[in-house]
């Protein structure tokens, strides 16, 4: 298994390679424009995007994994939300401040921050901003390769894994159950309810939604031999009316029982 910090280092290395390709592309833009006054192919942008995509596979996925596995059971949602902010929100805020600090590099020959045209972009110094990003990416690679950082992150992950494997919370759960029984005065029914697992409670709730709280009426099959129901056709001359009368009386009896149960409740 690749250590988590090494995953971050690999992701940062691919990010540094992507910025390096962007630097080469910028120099190519200036060279071609100065020689022929033309633009280069847009396919030059495919290399940085390809490399940054590979880097995100290592770095971003590792961040999601750490945020979910290391956080306590009751704070995993909070940890995942914090990770989303650190991955998608905080970098954007950092880039805004960094852009304002390096604003002079994005000005054209007229001193305006409009570099949408090729001539204006060629007069700006955007490549300096790329070199700054390259330094930040390489700093991330070096930090994640340091043994103290690697050992610290590994210790945090091992502590979280041991907390999941070791039933350290079981005595506290038993103590809380006993305290709740004591507060209610004890009783067999309450003890049974306290010991119910979440799976049993979920099944009971599903049965409640499906059947309700009323009595369950079940129809059991008979073991008596007789003609097949597929070939049986109702014939009034052979007592079909009698069977219909029995069914009607049974339905009325069931209805009376349900009404009496509803009156009692």
C-alpha cells in the first residue's frame, strides 16, 4: 500500500509537471508570436490538463479517503464537508489573494489587465505566475516526502483504525443502557427495546409502515385433498351460492373484529 503522504507527493509532482508544461506552452506562444505573429495550436493545452487530471486522481482521492477514515464515526460528515472546502473552496480563495499580489504580471503593454487578445498576452508576464505555482507545487512534493510528516500521518491513521477495531465504547454503551433502564424503573419490555439493534428497529419500522399497528390476519393453506382450483368453475346449481354466502359471512366477521379493535384503541 502506498503511504498517504506519498500519494499527496505523487499528485503534487504531476501538478508540478502540468505547470511545467504550461510554462513551456507560454514560451512557445511568445516565440511563435515574435517570429511569425501567429498563434500556436490549442492542442498544446492538452498536456497540462492531462497531467493535472492524473495528479488529482492521487491527491484528491487520498484527501477524501483520509477525511472519512480518520474522522470519528459521529463526525465523518463534518470531516467530509471540511475536506470539500479545503479541496475546492480554500484553494480558490488563496488564488484570489495570490492573483491580487501578482497583478502586475497580468498587465499588458498599456497597463490594463486585459490579455484576452494574443498581442496583449504576449506583452504580459504571465509566465512569472506559472513559475510561482511551480515553486508551490514542488514545495508540496518535498513536504509530503519528509519522514516526520509521513510517520505522523501514518500514526494518525493507525490510531483511527485501532479505535474502530477495539470495542472501547462497549462499556460506556452498557452503562448508558443500564442508566436508562434505571431511570424508567426497569422492566423486561424496556430491556428488550434497549437491546434492539438498529437493524431490528429499521425492520420493525418497515413492518409498521407496511402493516400498521393493528392485528395481522394471516390465511393458512389447507392440506385437504380436492379438485384443482384451475379447473374449478362456479356453478350455482352445485352449491356455488353456498360458498359465496360463507365468504360473505367470513368477511363480515373479520370486519366486525377490526371495528371492535378500533373501538378499543
